[in-house]
């Protein structure tokens, strides 16, 4: 996973198999957006900046999804 420096209210990340990661996060109730910016591929996700509690939920879910933990 690679995250890029941000100057907006979201972080742009590139994850392996972005569409699968996006679906699995949605299954866990965590909403991120696939990037629609020109020049980026389907492995890029936009992650909104939220409060610390929401960020902890995101990090835990993303860790589970990327390591293959069951839902």
C-alpha cells in the first residue's frame, strides 16, 4: 500500500487489487471512494480524513482486508 502526501480532506492511496479492497471495506461498513482522477488506475482509493475513532476503524478494517482476515 502506498499513500501520497495530501493537501486536501482526503488521502490518495494505491492498494493491490483496489476493486476487491474497496468491496471488502464496504462489506465492513467502511466507505472509501475509488479514484476517478484522470491518469490513476483502479488500484487508487480516496480515503476521507475523519476523527480519530473513525480512523481507527478504517485502519483496523484495512489491515484485515489487506492481510486476508475473514469478515
